């Protein structure tokens, strides 16, 4: 049960990290090409943004928890379950970022969830 809890925390941390990064990048100037990406000002803005740093902290924490869960659970179980982070990220983007999620995307999200249910039953 401990490893499953770690896996759930990894899923949550990954989703929150993505939302944090999207929030940060939505408040910055659009990056339209490699030149824009590698401008010193852009790099500075990215590496000093508090939401980018929060996302890194979340991902770093998830990394260590993931390794701990790997010591107990099968990777053939864990990795597909990680797809729940995609589901959670889409739901959070809808509610927190106001992103539009079309019917076809919701359908895909439901299919991912059904796949995870099948994996959990194994």
C-alpha cells in the first residue's frame, strides 16, 4: 500500500508540476522559434520564475518517490498508471487554467482511465 501511495503522489506531483509550468509560461512572451528560446532574457525569465521552480521541485520530489515505489512495484504496472497524470493534468488545466477541453479529448481521457482500471485489476 505504501508503494501505491507513493505512485499516487508521483502522479499528483507530475500533474501539478505541469500546471505550474504552463501557468508560468502563459505569463511570459510567446516563444516562436529557437532564437527566441535561447535569448538570454528568455532563459533568465524561465530559470528565475517561481512557478517554474515550483514545477522543478514537484518533479524532483516525484523522481525520488518514483524510485522508492520502483523497489516494490512492477514497472509494467507503474508506468501505465503514470498516464493518470495526463488525465489529472487535463482536468486541472480545464478548472485552473480555463483551457477548453473538447469532447474528443474528454473521450480520450475516459479511455485512458478505463485502461488504468484494467491495469489495476491485474
